[in-house]
C-alpha cells in the first residue's frame, strides 16, 4: 500500500533489488520516513509491532528500501518525525493537541477537538478510502495562515501552498502523499472539484508524458468569505474562524520547531499503533463505521480502536451531519434530483435550459447567489450519469427507463425523502446501502 518509484536497480555486490519508497504498509510491518541530517534524503523507519529500526536503507522481504531523493526546497518545507514517542494514550494526545490550539488560537473546545481529530486523520491518509478535507472560512487570512502553521507542526508531511494551479500541482512530489494546506481563497471552482473527485482510493489524475498521478491525500483550504456552500459539501470538516483575539501568546520559529518535534513523534506513534491494532482486528471489527456521510465514516475510522474517543467525538460527528443536511439543499446536484422527481414519474422530457432555470429558482429561494451556466448544468448531468438527447430546440433530458432509475438511485444516495409513487417499479425497489470501510492493511 506504500508509494514507491518504479526504478529498481541491482549492483554486482548485492542481489536484492533497490527500491526508493515514501512508505510501505505490509501485513506484518510498516516502513515510514524519518528526519535525517541530509534534508534531501530522509531516513527510513521499520516497525514490526515490537521494535524500531531507523537507517538510510532497510532490507525487508528480499528488497532493499531507501527514501527518495528530494529537491532541497521540499526537504526544507516538509517536516518528518525525528523519533517515535510512545508516551501517553491516543486520548491524551488528542486532548493535548486540542488544548494547544485553544491556547494559541483561542478556539472553543469543540472546534479544537474537531481540528485535533482531523489532524490525526492526516497520519492515516494512505489507508483511508478518502482522507477528510478541512475547509476554513473567515475574513482574516493572517488568522488562517497562523492556524495552518500550528496544524503543520503536527500534521503528517505538511506542505503549505499558495499560487496553486493544475500545472503547479503536477510538479509536486505526490509520491510523498503530503498534507496540502492551500492558502488560496480564489482557487478556481473546477480546480477544487478536481481535487475532490481525485481524492478517492484508486483514482488517478493524468500527468505529463502519459503518466498518471495519485492525488489522494489530506487537504486543507482557506476559502475566505466565499458564499458558495457546496465547494466541499459533504466531504470536509468545516471550520469558521472566530475573530482574532488580542493578547494570544506568540510562537517564534525555535518554539514551533520544538512543538513540532514533540507532536510529530507522538502522532507517528499513533499511526503505528493504529496500524498494529487494525491488523489485529477481526474482519467484523474492521468494517464497523459511523453511520452517515463519508466524512464522518473516515473520521470515525481514526478512533474506532479507542472507546473513550468514540464517545467524545460522536456529538461532533452528529452535529457535522446535521449541518451537512442543511447545506446539501444548496448543492446543485441535490437540487437537480429534486427538479427531476416529478418529470421522471410523468415520463416526460425537460430541456437543459429549463433545468438550469428551475435549479436557479430553487437555489435563490434558499439564499444561494451562485449562477450555473447551461454548460455547467450539462457537465453535472454527465457526472451524474444522465444521457441527454438533442431536438430542434436544443439539448433535452428524456426520462427513459435508465434515466428514471438514476433519479431514484441518486435520491436514495442524497437521502431525499420523497413519497413513493404508486405503480412505480423504481420507488418499490429496496434501498441498497454499501458500507464504506477502511482499506485492508
């Protein structure tokens, strides 16, 4: 499950292949990156559940592993743990990091606890089906940057970015699976949609020269004061920044480095402990998940081996889901299914231009100001799987058997509570729930 390069070499004096890797998760061991004196070449850590081995190269399973060569700027920008610190429990670690955020950001307890949980999820981004995103709202960019700096002390392989474009991202070392901190309120909608859609296990993004890239990683973005509520709908922990409080303590670079060294070592221990417990868990225990959204399920997975943490975060996840139900009504995909429900049962057709008008009427009534073009509506229809036809008046959506079936499937997926229509075979079909589970390790 690790990320490695495809270059494998042999020398006359060694028969084992040499492989550059950014991390491996085996059935009985874990290889991870550690800090070294050479910022361009990290050390490797081998953990087999009982002992730690740290070295520039590690032989395991008939293969010699070494860390990838990094550009010096990347080595300077990304922190790697210098050690593994097993002190304390996961519950204590989460509480200490939440208290740290309360002290230096002035957050309420529940916000700090949510951020502490999200931070822990960055250490499992390579084994979660879809690493949770973090969306930050607020008028003050400097407050958001301060938060990113503090989170970067404890997040896995934090990389703080600005001026992001698709071309720029294609040049980043995605094999490291860094945690992105995007300070870019004007990030184009299409760019963030690409980040969202590619953040699922097994999905890749076309790269340069025929290559494909794995963009699955934890991501945080500062959205400023945008009113578009569907930017990260359903897939992000959403935090609204409070006004900056005067008199909060400040941290210089030396203090930040010491804090980072302490939290990095302890969250690495959390990761290794989680992977060990996950490996030992039964199949039934491994597939227990929090009911509801994909976000809630992925966050729940990070603490499901810790009963005290489960009890503590349940109100947080439940509140997040209630907020999401309210926001979902501003999701144009959600509104499209609302618009289609009656025409789908009447067996009629509806013009794409009319669809766009109906979507705008409903969204405006709910306070959304964003206007979607017919082209954008057409792209959404394609994304949802609806086939369109063309007549003398333009593009239309005909409610064939397949399109009517899709309306019902999406209605169930979005949790739309429409009354069943008598005589409709699709309404009579039982709902199928496919659980989301943490990937096998």
